[in-house]
C-alpha cells in the first residue's frame, strides 16, 4: 500500500480554454488518465458510453462533459471542475468552454486561476478565439500562461509549424500584460508531452505539460503588500453572563491583502477611525500574525464602530476610496450595459448601487484594439467603463490586488450577475488624518 | 514562523470559512444540512472555525429517510447536542403521511422521496439557504455545481442558467420563494476530507471503519443485510469484514471489504483505491445521467 503524503503540498488552480474542437476536454481526460487520477468505475463508465455511441473507442473528452445536454450536442456548455493530485501538488482544473457565446464562463473559470492553458490546434494556428482567450487571461492578470499547441501528431511533429504558431502569438503578446508564458508542443489524443515526454519532439527542450504544472512557482501569487481586511461578519457572542465573552466583539473576514500583526495600528475605512489590534483570534488559538488569504477574527483595543462592508487597513500601501470608479468590465448578459443604467455592485464584502456614467471603449477582439465611445457593451464584450456609486469603495487597482480590485454587477429585479469589473489603480490614495497612523 | 504560504488543507479551509461567513451575513434564515456523514462532520468543524466563540448561527437540518444506518442517527443527535446546535429532523415517513411526498407504486427506495421532504422542510421553516456538504469531485454533474447554487421557486437547479461565480464574490440575492444551496466543500476531494478529519482529530461514525457485518450480493455490490429489503431466496449472504466509504441509505450503500481500522488506514486505502467513492452507491448507477436528473428535481 502506498504511503500517504506527509510533506506539505499546495494547490495550483488552472483553467483550460480554446476553440471548439481544440481538444480541451480530451487534454483534461488525458491528464487525469495518464496521472492515474481516473478510477476504475470512471473508466468503466467511459467504456459503457463508448460502446453505445462511439463505436468502441474510449473518448477521453467524456470524462469532463458531464451534462446530458452537452453529451447530446458534443460540446461543453458550462464550467466543469476537476481535481487531481501528484505527489508534489493538488490541482483544481476549471474546464471552460470555447465558443464565442460562453466567454462569461471562461471569466468564471479563470478568475481565481494561477495558470491558464490556451489550446491551439496546430493545423489551425492562432484564431480569433485564441486571441480572445489570451486577452482575457491577460486582463484577468492570471500570473502564468501556457500555450498548448495541440494535435502536433497531425502536423508530423513539425518544429517549423510550432515556431510559426509561437511567432503568431508573439506578434500580439507584447500588447498584453502577460508575465510568464510557456509554449508546449503536444498531442492530447496520443498523450505526447502531456505527462510523458514525447519521442517525436527531440527539438523541444522544455518540460511536459504536467512537469510544468508541477514546477511553476506560485508562492508569490497572493498580495502580501498592504493590509486589507474586508469585514465579513461581526462576531458578538450573546452571553451576558460569561465574563470571558461579555465584551467579546470580533471582526471576522478573510485577509484580502498583506499581513496583520497583533499590536499593530489599523484604520477602519471609510470611517477613518483608528485603533490597535488587541488579538488575532482563531478557533485554533491566537496568532501573532495573519496573512492573505487566511480567515481570521480581529479584536481591537478600542470600542469603535465597525460593520460588514468596512475595510480594515494598515499604514502601508494605502488604498483608494472613491465613489467614482474607472474599470474594465466584462459583460455577461444578453441585456447590454448602457450609459445611465443602474446596477448593484458587489466589491469585497460591500454592496452599493452603481450608475453607468460612461462607456469609454470596447475592445475589438479581432484586432485587440480599443474602439472609443461604443453605444453599449453586449454579451461577452469587454470595455472601459466609468461608474458612480452610492457610497465610497475602498479599493486597489486590479493589477496590484485581484481581491480588492474586482467587483461584480448585479441586475436589480432578476438578480442576475451581469458583469465582472477590474478596477484601474486609484487616482489618489486615502490620506490618513491621524499623523500617528502614518508612522 | 511563517513563509506566508498555505498548504492545501489550509487553503481549502480558509475558502470554506469565507463561504460560511458569507451565508451567515447574507441570508436571514439559513440552515446547515447535517447527516452525520464525514462531509457534514467537516462542515460542522468549519462552522466552529467560522463562528466561534459565538453560537453557530443556524440550525442543523436532517432529512431522515427512515432507512438510515441506526448508528448514524445516534451520532447525529449526540454531535448536535455537543455543539449546542438546534437539530431539526424531518422524516420521509411523515412527508408520505401528510401527502408532501408520494411514493410510486412499488417504490422501496427513499432516495427520490427525500426531495419533496426537503422542499417541504424548507417551506415549513422558510429557510432561504441550505448549506450542504456536496463536493465537485463526487460525480460529473456535481463537477459543474457552483458554491452558491441558485434554486427557483420549485427548488430546481438549471445547469444552463447558473450565475457566474467570479473571484470570491458571491451573488446571494434572492426573490421571495427562491432558495440557495451553498456548498463550502466544493473544492475538496475525498482525500482532503479524510486528511482534514485526521488533522482536526474529528470523530466519525464507526461504520466508516472496518467491522463484521452480514452482507448480501446485489448488482455487483455487497449491501448490508437489512429489514427493509431482506435477502431473497437464492441471494448470497456472507459474513464479511467491511466498511462504508460513503453513507446513503442502508438499502443502497455498498460496503467494501476492508481492514481499515483507523483514519490513517483509510487515507492509505484511498491513496491506493481504484474505484471512486460514489461507485459504491447503487442510486447513481441507474443511468449515467442519474445524478443530473435528481439535481434538476431539487436534490441536495
């Protein structure tokens, strides 16, 4: 019996994207199959459905195509999450669909990813979809990008073709904000360079896909500069007779940036009230310090007014606080975003109303160039928008902090989530009125 | 002391605590579905971590099919009392008696009848949110489930019309009569659950560990001999040393032959296992789309 793992393993979150028929589902099926993450009954179920429909051959793509409607249409229509592990890492895969009309699902699957895999069919090369997906991955600031050039078996493992496709990408990559890109030639169908090194690509010196996923450095993907604690829930035990809990008033939340230390000065925004951290309370005992993304409960020295939606910050790397927002918005609903429309805006733990003041541009997904002053943003459009909110948001630029730089828009009435926003850095940061806070 | 990096269990834990606190903050009348099974045992520990030193700000709800393993209900009741939680139990039996649930002619399994029983309980207590222990790694239809899974006025799940879930921002808004199911363990795997049980030294019901039991061979599985569907003539009954990997009703939960006596043994067994957890649940084998159909109808 294998010995279970005792050394710490971490989690890498990734998503896959590509056009229909680029072989995403097959690639995930291959990763699971070759890393021995499929179980006997799953393989059995695969074989059962293959016998019915596929003429006997196992179709690895059916591992992830879970919903009946998808099996009927043979396409993936929603985000499916898959889990597998190697001795070095746990992996959460969001399999996100590739057709034009389902870009919102890609944003859903990719928003929390450390890494995106963009699949390209080696025969087709770069398509509008590949551009769109790479662009979205860059807008979402996914720290690591893999361009998987798939179906290399169908172009005779041609190094020339691989380089041609890499050059196609490198034509537009400089216009995007992508920090770490790895190109990998592979075949999901045959398994070459997915888990096992291919015998056909001696010209390729890089890692296999799984090798890369296991090795990529994700230690610095969370923001550790500038304390941000959005207050989620005020913890007040109703125990008037218990002297230990009588005065307990804790502020619970998930650290969304930076590090908080017992004894440090903090400020509550938007009120501007200042206090000192008395204790970092957790169920497992008090902590000396806590960091993003730990969930904690803060006790403060002073009895000040703090409630859900407030943000506790530290003295360094101050955020912005404003009712005027400038953001890039990905629109996810068939009813378009238009000037003057009102939505509910959810940012960290705070909900406010927001009105669309202006739509400044819309990205043309073919050229990746912005078109100024569009009349509206339709389903799957991405553009720059000015919003005015009913109350101030305490925020950072999305590039500095994905958790305090992002929001969603909700349509009143239907309660549908209609937009995802990424904020530009604040024009000015908050100015603490207390001089001792700035020290 | 820190390298400011969370290992996988710490990461999953903070994500789940975040989800639970969102429920407490955003809903007026939430409930936590607690069966006494291993996943909901983890949910309770996460609730303690999210809400202590306060009381857990929601009652526990269990739908009792009447076909539960008797060991499980005892554990369920005791655990709720230990945590100082209010436990609400609604039975399929009484839902049938008052007409909320209607069995098909000859229908023995209570699996389908849990659905109207749950929906009736939601209506009775006007729950606007139920926290459940489902995980995405259990089954293909579950793999597409959101953390916050919106249900319409009939409790139905529409997989084509799910709310996008972006970053850690959850849209919890409901219109009257609508309902949310929330799954804090969405990203956990079976292995994570057992590793967490080990790390937190959580008590689990004894039937997860190896024990002697009379079993009957049905549909390629060893099912516990029980009074609901007693062995028929010609069915093979054997004395085996078994444990359960997942707990459903006593008539549909397959036992696996196993010598695992400790959590450590179970973790070793899962690491080596070649059959997924739900492979021992006869209710999913009926058809490949079995789970999807139940979920559309309002299953947990």
